C-alpha cells in the first residue's frame, strides 16, 4: 500500500485551523494577559442538488474530504461515481454537491435527522439491525501484530499539528498492517475527523479492508457505523468504547480496541485479527 501525503489535500492553510485570542491566565497566584490558540469551529451546510441535507459544526479545513466521507459513511450515496462537482467557493461555509442526472436520492429519508453538532453523533440510527440491513458483516483475512497496535498512539500524536497549539481537536488516522500512517485528519468533532479520512481514502482508492482506523478519543456507536459503512475491519482508540459500540462490533464483525495505552490495550470484539 503506498504512503500518501496525508496533509496534501487540505483546502485551508494549517494556521487558519486555529484562531488567536487574548486571554487572562492565572498561574501560581499570578495573573497575566497572554495570547492563546483556540481551535476554529464553523458550520458547514451540505446541499445535495439543491436539497439541504445536513449542517455539521467542523474545523474549516479538508472540507472536500469531509463532504465525501459524510455522504458515504451516512449512506446518502453508495459511492462517489454519481458526483459531478462539489462547490465550496460560491457561498462561505456551504458545500454544494451536484449529481449526475441519472442519480436518485431519497431526500425525505436523509433530511429527517442528518443535523448534528460537533460534540455528538448523527441521531436517528434507531437500531443495530437497521445498519446491518444496509451493509454486510466485515470479513477478510486482515490481521495486525500486537506490537504494531501499541505503536499507533505515539504515531498519531506525532503527526498531529493543530493539537500541539490548541489541545482542542480530535484526530483520526488510517494505518496499514505494518503501522504506516496513510492519512490523518483533525477536527473539533471526532465524527468529522473520521469522515475526512474516509473521504480522502475513497478518492485515493485505498483498500479500506486492509486498514486500522485509529482515533484519539472514545469510540461511540456512530464511529463504528461510519467505519462499517466503508468496510473498515479494525477500530482502535486511546479511550473507552461505549456499550453500543461493543454490541455493534460484535454484530458487524469488526475488531474493536479500547484503552490503547502502551503497554496495554483491551480488545472488545474481533480478537482473531490480532497476532
């Protein structure tokens, strides 16, 4: 699998991903006015052939990746073949997606609850069964050595840029079985960071059946279903999974790793993929 330039597709300069504020800082009983870097957060409305389908609160960078990944991971489109153009220039904080004439979308189904904030997942995924009806159980021979997994947190941390200055962004990265970082994206919302790496992977035709999705925070049900929608077999997190994430992993056939904090980690499902 080729090593990709995982910062090469950003539409926004890295320094615009954060904003600078003058704040008052208290330390050891003293007060001082200092400059602080704050993670940028702005809304992005996604409109599909004139139909607004979602508003996401995101860090304004890698918006093409975000839109592509969102359309795929939320099941709005089965693939990107029907997309003719994504316009991010006409209106600020708007993504206008244009489809080929022959592509049909059930707008009523997707508009009902695809509105989200950066701190929460996409609502309305009523049951695990409803997701399984749309995507098959994850299969395949993909496996990873335990020592490779143990090295992922440091590699993810080293590759983060904005986190170093703001401390306020989630990161998601795709790694191959040898622990090589293929793509990393950051965002104020963990789900947005995941959509960004998945959108990048779709355009670059990465084989998602042979990657690990490493995230910097916890793993919720939405994280698992987004990865499952594109066939990612292994999801690994520095923090804890939720109970529904574990239930979903056991049903979907995915491997779920939590509390990945060298020299230990927990495997909640799919242990057969760990060598």
